[in-house]
């Protein structure tokens, strides 16, 4: 047995100690999505890391995506997949499949993996948490809105089911679905769902785990990772083209979450082994953190 390896492991724990003390009892919302959810080992490892967060006193809440699994089931049932200005068109057949896949496949799998790692985990349908109404998909060139079926925007959040789970020392795993006053179920963008839930819970941190390292100054060069972005720098990054396309609504949600009192938002690569722990419990981190202009680093 190599004594230096053992000492190195102890030093890692010592480095993590002040962060553990700082974030103990804090609510931390983790949005898990993208192709990072396609690799079973990555998903298993991520759930182990989330269980570890709970074990050391942090209160993690997971909001997950499931686009690939939904597309696979739609293909299996020979239902065409159609996108309108980046939003999945969701007909009455599709929303039933979305509900079924998210709850009985994706959410159930994450709960089982969390329990296998020794965690106390429970699944929560976003229909209990997110209030929604029908939305349109707007063409950025013309500003014209187009119908996308049962796709919704969040109009309110009922955090009670999540808070009750946390009080029972459970890790809530939440689906990105909403319920409307019209009685319909709506498909909610998982990034948006995570931002809204984090704001309602007054979470200490919001972490996006996807399939990109964070925000890059050059999208073709992963070494150009930007470690920290202050919200007053965002407009300049948009003008430079560093922030564009699908990143814009996510950034807007991050800014809204920060304005609602969240301390920091992190964007990390879920495919990187233990990226969640490395981002939270090390000084350097591994992704991009977004903070308010007055944030003390």
C-alpha cells in the first residue's frame, strides 16, 4: 500500500472541509440532463455523488431532463418528432408519452440508483410542484408565435412537496412537468424548471450538469473555459457571440435565479468523473460559475 496515496486522499478531504462546513444544511438544486444522461455509468456515478452530498449534510434536489429517452419512445411508437424554433411539438399523444417516460423510466431509474448508493431518495412529479400555462414558440427572426401543443411556461411553484421530502431527510428527484388550471399536463423545459424550483426554495446553489465543460470563450477549444462570469458581463459576451442560441434562455434563467437570491449558478460537464464534487468542494472548480456583480469570491 502506497502511503503517499493515502496521504493525498486525506489532503483532498482536508481541502473539502471548509466547503462542507460552509454549505452544510444548504439546499442545492442540481439539474441533470443532456447526453450525460445517456451513459449508464455516468448516471450511476452522478447519483452516488448526490447521495454523498446528502450524507455530509447538504440538501440536494435533482431536476432531470429526458429528451433522448422521450425521442426513443416516440420513435418506437412511430410518432414523428417535430421541433418548432427549438421546442419539441407536443401533441396529446406525445404528452402522455412524455409523462410516462419521465416518471416511469427516467425518474424511476434515478431513484433506484440513488437507493442503490445507500441514499434515501424519492421521486416527485413536477405536476405537483410547477403551475403552468400553454406557451408559444417564437421565431427569432419574425417574432411570430407558433403553436407547439402541450408545451408550457411556469406561472408558479408549489415547493411544499419538495420541502416535505427534505424535512424527512429524503433526496427529491423531480420531473420537468407542469399542471395547468385548464387541467392539462404541460412539458416544461428542464433548465427552466430547475431555475424556478431553485428560486422558490431559496437554494444556496444551482448546478447545471450537461455534456459541455461550461461556457467557452471559443466553442471549439475546451481549454478556453471561462471560470467565472459576473452578470454585468453577460451582455458583452452576447455581443461577442460567446453566449448565443440555446444558451441564451438558460443564461436568462440563471440571472433570474441569482436575482431571486441564489448565491451562485454553476455549469459543469456531467461526463467528467465526480465533476459535481470537484466543482463544489475544490478551490479551482471544473466548470463555469455565474455570480452577481457584488459577489465576494
